[in-house]
C-alpha cells in the first residue's frame, strides 16, 4: 500500500504544489492538507526538499490570496454576492470573514491564514477595505509560512515515523513552538488594540 501511495505521490512537484496552493488560497474550495502533508511525506523519502516545498506552498498561497484581494477590491461585495455561485462563495462564510477582519484589522490576514474557512475568504474583505497591498502580502506570507511549515512537517514526520518509529517528542516540540508563536501574535494584537482605545 505504501508503495502504491508513493507512486501516486510522485505526481506532486514543486510547480504542482504552487498551482494547487494557489487554488486552495483563492475562492475555489480545496484543502491545503491534501497537498502539503503528502508533499511532506515525499520530503521524508527524499523525492522533494523541505525548504522548496514550504516556499512553493507559500508562493502559491500568496498568489491565490492576491486573486481574492483583487476580486474584493475591484469587484466589490455587491457583485460577489450577486454572482456568488460563479465564485463558489457562501454568504455566511464571507460574512464571518468580514466580521473577523473588522475585529482584527490588518492582523486578520495573518491570523486568518491559520483558521479553516476564514483562511480562504479573509483576503476578500482585505480587498473591500483597500488594505495596503504590501502590508497584505507581508501578513499573508507570514501566516501562510507558518501553516505551510506545519503541514509539511506533519507529512515529513509521518514518513519518518513509518520508517524509523521516532519523532514523537519532536512533534510535541514543534506543536508547542507553533502554538507559542500564534499566542504571541494574538496577545500582542490585543495589547495594541487596548493602547489605541486609551
């Protein structure tokens, strides 16, 4: 079974990772886990390299997010909701992302990359609000980078665990580090919002 899985996974390349993650990050629903975890497994067996996998995942995520940003900025909310079936958009998901963006501001493009559903939609309200483009790119790349690294590492550790039965404690360490990073940004954002109110 693993041999068959390996043959199927060999169809993944850096370019296909970029394309698939661009789709995942745009308005077309597609799970990033279905791309990056298998890619991480390919890293564990030496077919792909860890850093390029993560980078191409980030590039794809940012590219797809730019598409959503442009749609939100140049087409507007009314047009999107009128043609929501064409754009695979659910009004409740868009509303949830808008509320999330209003609540967290520019940091929403970072935090939102780590939250299911919001991850695909948060770039649209960023476009609605004419968020600074370079700021948008920075926060999107930062959030995507954490998510791409995490998923790739999961696939990588899964592959090594199959072959060697190790990395249990390493997995806990990585999860703890990512949790600490996310918590740091959330706390800092809340502190900044309190300072602005004072």
